[in-house]
C-alpha cells in the first residue's frame, strides 16, 4: 500500500512541475463591439494554431479544435491564466 501512495504522490508532483511550463489562455469572443453582453463566448485555450483579424483556430483544454470566422473581423480578448 505504501508503494501505491508513493507513486500517486510522485505523479501529482510531476504534474504540478509540468504546469509551471504550460500556459493556458482565456479567450473571450464577442460577436458585436460590446463585451459582457449575452453574445460573448468564453473558451479556455491550450494552444493557438492561427490568429488573424478575421480568423481564429485553436485547441481548447478539453481537446476540442475550434475554428471561428468573422466577415467584418473578430472582436476578441486573450488573457493568460
């Protein structure tokens, strides 16, 4: 039983060490020019693949690939967590 507990603690320590080097972002996309209203969508992003004025392509923390396009351009805010 002690070996199993030791392995669990070692695994937790390893994951906490890895979290020091992995950055996550909070992405808020607004489909109009006002932030904080009902049309805003918030994502927790693991990695951005492409960031342009009218196009965003990224991977969420859950592993989902998301692609967002806007004809007039996108209103988005990126915050590092």
